[in-house]
């Protein structure tokens, strides 16, 4: 059963510290759950991406359109959390994933795995269905969504398994261990889909079918907790990128009681650069909800404290000479992503 609170989880693990490796004690006992995921660097240059795909030391994997989630289990108790947004516990939102992990790892406790929760509707990834699950608190509504908005947990890495710290092991070994452990035990828990051979064909087929992009990972790489490592590279289809939302511009006229445009920027190497604003693509409900939740106070512009910054996926044509985006459109809000996960430091 999932924990009902962080206090309950910490109390449970307080007497079990000797059962798992000390290297991951803070993660398993719940003291460290935020901003611990290994991250990838973005690459837009097509020729560089082709070189990486052809590199025999790289594995090519599908980039999923879902919510990043890590899972921890010890002594039969499993919890799921968002490692990029304050360590928020997601266990109650996805009871079928908790049950699936209990089945898959029944004799492999303690464990820590990393993955993506992906909605599967007509065999197409659907980010919005996953977000709907995250934003639902009613147990009865969640039970209904288990059948109406089914999900799959695509597990792509393992930090610890059966009391063994695996972070320093090469990715090739970690993936082999994961694949052997997961097998076909559950239709909810699955390994990520990757190619070690014929990678160019694999990537082309996925992107041409509407896939979001590709992840290219160094097979010799270790798991670097909390780092945006060059060992992992991500490439999104078309000009679609996640930016930081640091505030908004008030709407005009009849829309003065809601958000008009989001103020967006990008954090690289600790430095922030404004990328202008974007409003196209925001629904009326999103504009009103953001205004009410983020302190619309009558001013024409509202800026957030860094702790309230979040992400937004934006599709655009190109950057102009001043660095602003041309013809930007909001693809989706990413309030599951924190300021730190966007590259900033509080």
C-alpha cells in the first residue's frame, strides 16, 4: 500500500536503515526526493544527432511524452514520486503502478528505479491524460481513471536493486538487469523501448510516426544523481522546447481578469535569458486558472518568486536576432517541472 504522507513513510523506514545500502539511504527513507534525477542535455543540430545515433557506444531510446517518476520500494512497501518537482508523492494517483511494481520487484527489495509515466490511448502517448491523473485527488475519480485513462510506467534506469547500489555500474549493465527483472510480469510496468542496432531506422520510424523525439545514452555512463549529464542527449522533433515561465502579462479588455501571455525564458549554465512571451495555445480555462493561482493583483505584469517558476513546452519557428521566439505556440504547461529542474539554483 502507498504511504499517506511523508511523515508516515519516514517513520516506517526509520527502523530499516540496515536493510539497504547506505549510499542511497536518504532517497529510500524519504529525506531526499527532489531534484535527484539524472537529466539530459538538448541537441538541435541534425548532423550531431546523426553522429550520436551512429556511435556504437550509444543506445537510442524513444523519448516519451509523459511525467518523470522515480519509485522506491523496501520491505514490500512502494512509493512513487516526482523527482523534478519537490519530490511530490504520486503513489495515490497511480495505484495500478504501485501494484505492478509490487509484483515485478516482489523479491528484489529494496529498489530505486527511474522512469516515465505514459498514457496509452489507441497506442498513442497522451500527456494530457497523465496530467489529469496527477491533478485528481478524489479516490473514486482516480479509480475511474484507472480504466478510462490507463497508463504505463516505462522504467529506464535503476539506482539500487536487492540491496545493491548500481549507480556506478555502466548503463549497459543497469539496463540488462532491469530488462531481466521486469520481463513480462506486468502489462503496466515495462522497460523503455530502445535500439542497439539499426538505430537510424529505429529513430526515423518513431519520429515519422509522430514520436516526440529520441534519447541517446552512453552505454558506459553511470547514473549521475541530480546532474544534467552530457552522457545523455535528447533531441525533440521539430522546434519544440521547454522554457521557464517566470510570470505573465495581464489580458486586455474583456480578458483583463485572466492571463494574456506567459513571460518565458531559458536558464543555461546558471544564467537566465528572456525569450519574450507566448499566449497562443493557452485555453480560456488555463488562462483563468493561472491568474487565480499565481496572484493576479491588478497589475499589467506579474512575476513569480523563483520557487514558483514552472515549465512550458513551446513550438516555434525560430529565434529572432534579439533571442525572442518567432510565432511561438504553447504546446502544454509543465507545472510538474521545478525551477531547479529547469537549470536554476535557488
